[in-house]
């Protein structure tokens, strides 16, 4: 490696570390503001409506068709082992542990991390963020904290909704597509889930919600260079949020298995 | 008429003893490129200081430094007796409530109506009743003669109207210091004169201290040679010493000229003469 290449590598690493520091600082300030006056309840409620209610249709559709396709694919494999009646069990476990939280959060990231990055980015390039500071308001308190709180709460409920509609999708296909008995599907799905599945399934969307809001706001607030910069920030926010969701899914699963034991 | 005296006792007493704005040997560089190299000047109460200079000479930066939106690499900035360059962000938010800024492109909040834009700072203070806020908003809008636009959204306004709403928004909390970043940039001559008339009216009626960035020399001349006639409610010509206006010319990151209208017009310096032509 040439000295020049070594130097560049050092520069890139330093730049990435600085970005990580900035991101962590934004996250810390965003959370710290939850407990400091003034409280922006109205802004938080508005964001809960935009993020939660606004994302409901895509999360329902994603959950429903994921459950249906799970039933379709798994039933064929299970039939080979004479275990087709366990379709409900596998659909429920897969959805609650992984697919519900991850896919709902990816949908929320696609819709809202991009929305936050473009909205905040536009405010940066038109000097509205500077104007906000000039008018005596902390933009992190006014813009970032309400989005963090709203996404954290709403993503939790959206993941539950994705799970419910996923199991409904699996049930409809199991009954209509492979002729399973409804009671058999629901009892196998219900009894398959235990406390550890729920802990995993309910912890993940909270963390993913924080990722979506923090990444969206971070890329929005660092947008530079006019409309082109806003477009770039939007793309980066969706890519980074999606990757972080998938990567952190593995980390959370590993950590939770360590603490609450191996799942069946 | 807007008053600039209510609710600012602590800062007024701090700032009354000395200049309202003081820059002391301010240096600032971006990516190793020095933009400001030892800028020092003062502005006294009621004075309007016009900042002149070539593009990218650091004029807007001086406004952002005065507001604490930027921090100098070295040197100090004092506003209303407070060391802006050293204050933590939390204390800056409180100080900024005494400073109004009009941004180059107005920077109105797109999602808020004119009423909500002008009321923004008043609502953030959480101290006033809705009736008082409404009165203050209408008073600020009537000052810029735009009360009829109170329910419009920024997207429905012309460039000149946006600039006037931005002035009303900055005025709503009755600031002691106003910062104008190219308030007439991109506007037609008639609208520009209307905006300058408002700035002169504010200077002479409310005794507000101002920094004003401009590229238009006609604006600078208007400020230096006219005062607001409160009897007849219009501008009238006056000697430059009565206009409480001075000029600061930046060149290569330093103060090249700092003086009143007479000194500027009669300067023998080649760069000043070239700049004024």
C-alpha cells in the first residue's frame, strides 16, 4: 500500500468516526430533550399521526401478504414430512420473531426515514433551521425529539399490527389454499408462541423505530448543496436505515438469546 | 408603533454601558481557507451599520456570528453585553429572543401560515395569552403593511411580501438588534424601496441597532441620506449625520473601511472608490 493510499484510508476512517460521533450526539440530545422543557406534545402527536396512521396501509398489506406467502411456501415443505398441520405454528413464530418487526420497520424506514430526511433537508437548505435557531428554538428539541418519540411508539404498534395481519394472511391461505382446519391453524399458531418470542418481537420494533427516526433526522440535518443535496440525503437515509435494521436484527437476536435463553 | 423597550431589562442594562454589538479581532476559516482575518468593529445603540463587500467576503458570516449560529476560531463577539462567542447553546436561545434576523431568502416556515410564522417566537415563549399574541402579530403585520395576508401560506406570497413577513416575524418579539441579510436581494426597485423604507422606519421609530448586508449601493445611500418623518409617515432627505448609519467595507477577510456616509463618499482610497463606482 502506498503512503498516499494509507493516508486516504486514515482520512476515510477518521471521517466515518466523526460521523458516528455526530450521529451519537444527535441521538443523545434527542433523548435528553424528552425530559427537558419545553415539551412539544402537539408536534409529537402530529408525527405519531404522520408516521403511525400514515404507515398503517403499507404495514397491513406487507404483513398480510408475507403471512400468506409464508403459508404457501412452508405448507409445501411441511407436506413432504407429513407435518402440514404445523403451518400455523411456523407462520406465527417466523412473523412474531423476525418478519413482522423487520418488514414493518423496513416499510416504515422507506416511507418515513426518507420523509424526515427530505423535510429536514429542505429546511436546512432554505435556512429554515437557522431561522428556527434565530427565533430561539432548539431544532433538535422541536424537530428531532418528537420524531424519535413518535417513531419509537408507533413502530412498536405497527409491528404488532403486521404480526396480526400476517397470521391472518397465513390463516386465509391455509384454509382456502391448502384446506387446513381453522381451529387447527389458530391453536397451533397460538400455542407455538411463548414469552421469549414476544420479548424478541416487541423489543426489536422499538430499537428499529429509534434507528428510522435518528437516521432520517441525521441525514436531513446534514444535507448540503440545494435540492441535489436533499435528494442525496433522502437516498442515504433509506439505505442506511434499512441496512442498520437488518444488521441490528442479528445483534438483538443474539443478545436476547444470550439473556433469555435459546428459543425452540 | 412597535416599542423596543418592553421585557428586556436585564440585557438593556448590560448593553447600555457599551456598544450593543462588538466584534473583537474575529478570525474564522473553513477547510483551512481563512474567510475572516481579524475583524473588529462596534455598533452603538440605534445605529445601522451597512456591511459592504464583494461576494464571499464574509458579510453574511458576520450576521451569523452576531447571532451565535457560527462560532469564531478566535476573537470575541459581544451582543447586548453578552459574550455570544462563548455562551453555551442553551443560553444563546434566550439571548436570540432579543435579536431579530431577516434571512436572504426570507426562510419562512413553509408549513405555517403568515399568522403562525409571525407568532412563532411568541408562542415558543409560552408566556403570552392567545389574545396578546394575536394583537402583537397584527401590529407587526400592520407595521409592514401586510395585515391582509395574515391567513395566507408562504407559497401564496410574492418575493417582496415574503421579505416583509420575514421582517414582521423578526419584529414580533420587539428585538433590540436587527440583522438583515440582503433584504432587497432579487427584488424589483419599487419593492426594494418599500423594504428599505420599513428598515429606516424601524431604525428611527424604535431606535433598533442593526447590521445590514447589501450589494445595492442605492440602498446604502438611501439609509445614509434619509430619515423617517413620523409626522408625515414617509421618508425625507436628511444630512448623513442624522441618519445614524455607518458603513463597513470588507476586503480579503479584513475591515477595509469603517466610517459614516460622508467619509465613505469622500474617501480617497482606490479600492473604496472602485467599489463605489
